[in-house]
């Protein structure tokens, strides 16, 4: 397998230490005492999963530069967390979780957790790189986003129903559609980006990372940032 040139470029731009992320002021610094390490997988795939066209598209996308990639051609994997979880029940997130002592590194953590949660086999993923960690203070974790390419997507399902309610393969074109973008505000006064993904609300940490990656990739299109909606009742945590 080969990491597509556009995804390598995205990792390079997104991990630039001199770049100020739009939400950076919203998150405290990493490395706080008692914080645990975890990783999530931003798993990109060609659209048209399981079709001959998808296979051809995966090959075509391997050599193109980032600015040549159309949002219609790429999807990303998201999960809806089980509604019975004590932490962030029912919220949309990237697959991933806490590092275990047996994990070689945080890339291995992201791949292992994704396999356990939704059935993606680690050997089918080409890892492009890892971004600097972010402080998810609400759960005392420093979370490292891992970017991966899944050129031949296979079956995904809620393999661990105690943790995952459903799995979404969302087109980038749908995420950047202005009709699916808005902001949400909590009673505490916090306001952040949000998305409608197949009828599910994406907000908090997941939406912040998504919004940043879409911006860095150049897939952003203008949307109504004055559209601020109240969080549904029960979603009061600051960073999902």
C-alpha cells in the first residue's frame, strides 16, 4: 500500500508547529499531571465503498496533490458512541481510545481501538502520520489524532456494542456542505463548530478536529458562522 501524496501533504500542513489552530485557545496545554495518553483514527477512504469505481478511484488518488482532491471523492469514518456509556453517551466521535501498555506506540493504539470498535483490520490501513496531541480536559486525556488511508474499505459494524451504537462513513462533500455546518453553544457560554452527519450531531472535540482538518485541506467553503444553536439537553460537557 502507498500513502497518497495528498494525505502526506495534509499531515505535513496540519502538524506544522508554527501553525495556530483556530480552536487552540479553547483547549488547555497538554502534559497536565495525571493525564492519560490516547489516540483516535481519522480514517479516510475513497467513496463508493465496495465498487469497482472505488478501487479505480483509490488508485487515481494515490499520486494527486492535496489541492487536486475533490471532497466528493473522499469519506471519513465516524462512530456514534453507545447511549449507555457513562462518558459522552450517544455522541459522535472518531474511533480510538486509551493507550495500553502492550501498544507499541499511539499509532498502534489508534489501529487497535478501531479494530476492536468497528472491525477495521490494521493491516488494511496505510498510516500517513500523527498530529500533535490535544488536551481533552473533560476526561483527563491527551489525545493524538492519527491520519490513515483505507484504499480498499471492507465491512465495518458496531463490533463492540457496549461502546459503539453505529458506524458512519461520511463523505467529505457532505461535511463541508454549508447546509450541514453551524455552531453550538452550551449554557456555560462555550461555542464551537458543529456538523450534521447523516442526521447525527457532531460537536465538541470531534467537530473541532474535523473543522481544522477540513480547513487545512482547503475543502472548506463559506458557511453561516452566525448560526449558533443550543446543545440538546443532556449534552453539557464542554469537549466531546
